[in-house]
């Protein structure tokens, strides 16, 4: 999945697939443990559970790390919900991406160049892509790994990264992926809620910023009547001056000093408060 998603020219995975990448990696690890016969997934209505069936190590450090967690949980006698566990595994602190990139680098599949990753054998990606195209085009029967990969891309609507619509046998792909339980649960109960949460957070931030700007604007609004020699009045900071006073008030230095100076991390309202305090102090002096 990493190799298929990798944009070779840029040496990274597309930014818009950040959430897919974050949660998809642990989901693919769970699916691989299922394919290797270490666990099975049992569904009960809309929920699915991870059941340990073999605790023999796989001799792959990343897989065995997850397997040991499942074994420990199994020994407590509890039930391990698939969606909940995938969310836990998707925690940023886990950093699965870095572990897998390092693993691929050790195996000589990729090389790391200043935080960017490039395939050492471009024909490997071409071969993978061709295999996926042949499977979705119903030209060859898939093995379990190919079926799982297509399941992840299909259920998350990212199959376009591998094949065009015209190259797919839609009915075949649907029948092929209908029983892909891990990709299905991952897409519906992990990836989609994460995307909704992210959008909600962005809307909240935008609303808060809009409120701050509006508040700051109302406290520092200014309006001028007349122009040049015919200037009649100026309103600034809730006070109005007329005639000569207005002209003095409109000195460039006055408006320059009225800018909202902010330190990194300060809100606009804090900046407003700082300006007020500075003016008050200057007036007293």
C-alpha cells in the first residue's frame, strides 16, 4: 500500500491522504495478521471483534509488536473491538509511518533522501500496479493480499490511485471486496468519523477567528468626514474630533502606532489590549 501510494517524483504520499495514511497503516497490519492466520475477525451486527487464534511470532518486528498487544489483551479475557483498536493504533505517538519506511529502507526497497522516499527498484511499483489492474479488470484471480489491497482502496474510494474506471469490472470488484471486513470497518467507522471530526474542528477554528476579527474591528473602527484641507471630523476609538484637532489626529505616526502588534501565539484581542495599555501609559507620561 505504501509503494502504491508513493508519488515517486515528490518522494512522499499525497497530503490529502494524510488521514488514510494515519489509520490505514495499522488497519493493513491487522489485515496482514488475519491473512497470516494469527487472528480472525468476527462480526456482530455493525460491530467487529479481533479474536486471537495463533500466538506464534511472524518474525516481522512491526507485526509482532501488534500481535503481542492482542495476545496480552486476549489473556485478560476481554473482547477487542476492531474499530476502537484501530483508532488507538492510529494515535500520532505510535508513528507507524516512520517504522514502516525504515523497514522498507532496511530491506533495500526504498532510500531516504532528507525525509523523502524514493524506490530503488521502480519496476516493483509497475509490477504491483499491473497486478492490481489485472485483478480489477477480472483478468486474473487475486490472492488474499491483492484482494485486501483492493478492498482498502475501494472502500475508501481511492481506487483511482491505481486504476481508471474504464479498466475496472465494477461487478467483479464489488463481489471481490464485499467480504473485506477490515477495510470496510476501517472506512466506515474509523476514517469517515475522523474526517468529519477534522472538518468540524476547522469550522470551529474559522468561526473563532472570525469572532476575534469582528470584535477587534469594532474596537478599532475609524471613520473620516471630508478630505485634505476640507477635513471636518474624525472618529477613532469611540471619540470624535473636529477641524484642526482632526487634522492633528490623522498624522501618519498616529495611525502607524495604532497597528495591532502581536507576538506569536497572541490572539487579536490580546493585541488590542496591549495597544490600549501602551496608549494609556504614554498619555500618563
